[in-house]
């Protein structure tokens, strides 16, 4: 059985990051391979030296030590939920096969892990604005003539900065098979290499909702309304609070349901809200459970949109007029752009919530079959 090393980012406080890695590993294993996620930690000193601000370990001061102790006591008393990363790491430890931790760029290149096949993807591992020239995600550490494949790797931009173009071109030129998650990525590969990259589904969409339902059924119990709008708001690519508040109000006025937040409610929203208990741990199982039980999903998150489509949930997705085409590209390939609104056009947008689920699932099935065929053929 051939061994496959998968390189992506999955040790981040984000449900989608973990689930895309989990899904790709599951699918590759189902195809008859022994896969392992390369546990290369991001960010690390390489990225911090180049300007990355977050992810640095907190300094060991008395103040920070006391804060950690206070947080643990509040969690123990049931006043506060466990940190998201603790919950995600628990799922990773139980459900995913990972390599030994690789804590730095230097460690990865000094002692590179050896596999028969290297697979990069999914998620924003080729985004020059976040990876800052870290070519590890293009396997610059792999032995010469290694078989390299990309599956749904994302640039999350329209072009590569001129100072990085040559490095990207050289690093990607020896990939055996190239696929990307968004339409902009296809254009970038064409410009850099003159090759046609395949646009494929995010790995989470390769797995049917039957599989996701089985995980959701393991979630902790919590009392929910019979019908609710689930809000999933991420704000790291554009200013989202005010437009999300406007969008939620429009959807609520139209559909007459309360709102539950996966992570947070926008400060600008003053409608009907159902707050989950502060002690409710929202790990992977609870993330999937809240999506499964929802009536409508309103999201500025790529994976919020992806799981809404996978579960066949009525949906409104929001994005900005910037280079990040992840959400719009997915909806375009699903013929569902009418469910996308720009953040600067909420008040005048024609909000589409409901759709023909059987037609949507048929399109998804066709795209899933095509994406699986690409992955299967590339690995062989």
C-alpha cells in the first residue's frame, strides 16, 4: 500500500480547516492508500519573521499564568466553554492520522518526511498574503523526482506578487497533477505555467452528508428552537459586522425565525436572537450538529457555504468585492450565484434564500464524481 503525505493547514481555531484535512484523508484512504497529515505547524518563526502577527505563544508571565488558571476554573465550573483549539485538537487526536509535530521551517527541511506521493491541499496554502513565501506547501523539501499532486489548493487572490512569481513558477512546475479550488486559481496556474489546472470541489464536499450526519449525531445536547437561522460570521478578509447585521435582519424579516450564532452575532444586529449557553462546547460534532438542525444558513465563511450546500440548507452567502473569490467561485460552479450578496450592496440586494434541493444535490453529485475521478486518476 502506497504512503501518501498530505500537507495543509489544520492546526488553527477554525472548524473548516480541520474538516477539509479530515475529509481529504478519509477520501484518499478510501481509494486504497495509507495517508498521513504532515503536522507542519503554521504559523511559525518563518512567518513571524516576515510580518505575521498572530499565533505566537503567549509569554510565560505571572499575569498570563494566572489568566490560564482562571480560565481553567471557569471551564471546570461550567461557566465557560473549552477553548476551540482544545476541542479541535481532541477531534484531530481521535479521528486523524498525523505525523510527528514539525515545529519550524528549518526542522521540516532538515528532516523531511518521506512518502510515495505528496498531496498539497486543500485550503489557502498557496495564498502569498498569508504564507509569505513559504514554499513548503509546494513540497520544496521533498526528494528530487517525488510525485507531487495538488488537490483543491487555494491562492485566494487574483495574482502572485512579482517578487514571488519565479519561486511559485519553479516550485509548481514539477507537480504531476494540479487542481485548484477556485476559478482565479486556474487563471494563475495558466499564467505561471501555461498549464490547465482542474477546478475541483473542496474536500468536505467529496463526503456526503450521510457521513457528516453520523459525526453530528455525537454532539453534546443543547436545546434548540424548531426553526432557526444559523449565522456563521468570519471577518478576516473584509469588514463584516455591519453588512452581516443588515443581512440577518433582512432574512429574519422575510423568514420569521430567530438567529443562532455559530461563533458570534454581529454587534449591529438587534433582532430576535437565541443565545446558546456560554458553557456549550462547540467542537467539530457541535459545528456539524448546528448546521444539520438549522433551517437557513447565513454565512460569510467559505466552509459555512460549503456545508450549507452539502446539507441542502437554504442559504445566503456574503462576500466582498476583493480578490478572494472562494465563495463566489463555488456558488458559480453550482449555478447558485443568486444566493450570493456583496457586503456593500445589502440594502438593495434581491435576497434569495430557498432553492430546489433536488436540483442542487444533483449538480453537487456531478461535481463530486468529477472531482473524485481527478483525485483517483492523479494518485494512480
